[in-house]
C-alpha cells in the first residue's frame, strides 16, 4: 500500500513488514524506485512468483531517515510507527555494530556510490563505481569495517587481502572516529598503505 506524502516529505512512503532483522516490501512502485532506480534492497520471489524486496537494517535506517518507509512494531497498525531511534535500538539487538556500519553505508551513499551487501565474514559491503550497472558490472571496492575495541589480527587481514586479490577488487578498511566521521584506508597485502578519501579517479582502471 502506498501512502500519500505528508508535510515532512515530498515523496511517497511505503508500508513494510518487519521480520526479525529484515524488512519486506511487496509494493511494485517501491521495488521500482528503491531497487531498480537506486539499487537498495534485494529482490526475491515467493511461491507465486511474485517479487518482493528485502531490506537490510542499514538500508531500512537510510529510508526511514529519508521518510520513505512506514513500519509498525509487531506489524500492527494499532502501534505507533517506528522512528529512526526506535529502529536503531531494535536492529542493534541483532548487530551491536549497526550504528557504525550505518555511518559508513550512509557516507558512501551520499558520495554517490552504489553499496551492496558484502560476502560476510568481515566484508560487510561491496561498493560499485558511480554510474555502474549492478547487473553487469562488478564491484570496485570491498569494505572491511574495523571499530574501536575490536582489534584485527594479521591473519584475518591477510585473509581479507587474499579475498580482494582473487576477486580483483580493492580492499578498503573503514572505521569511524569519535566524532562519528568515517575514515577509509587502502590495504595491499595486509599492509596499511595510506589513509584515503575514496574518489573514483584515484582508482581508475
């Protein structure tokens, strides 16, 4: 169901269903706008071959911040709508590093990059060059977040470096400082080379 825009937003808002650490949308307009236009979410099909969109927590937070989603606790219209803070607390029950990951995700999105889910095991995001076609092009960067209080072992960094090398992608370590500002480091053969500001021209093929 599509809601009419309210005074806080000029764009349509869409109702979603919260299922544990994901949000599902079945509205075709939402799928067209979020996934096909912005590559937000992942499309799956049900047993009737109907498409629906699955949103990860960072994607949900981004769309909530932009006033694009309507979500109710327990999916009950009798409950007051979730706000950003409510959802951050709720999804943090599944991932205690969610806030820092969201800062990185939001920053990359604001820079104009296409950001997709990573491979797991530390590689949280794959980042495509601006203007890329996700269906045809491959990601340019692999983002490996490291946060205060969670030191990384060299063998783990070596493993991530090999993953990036084998997939012909640039490994980027991302962290968040005390002012909630994301910082990026380029990595080559598990050695930190230099602090970088991710810019497409620096990584041109």
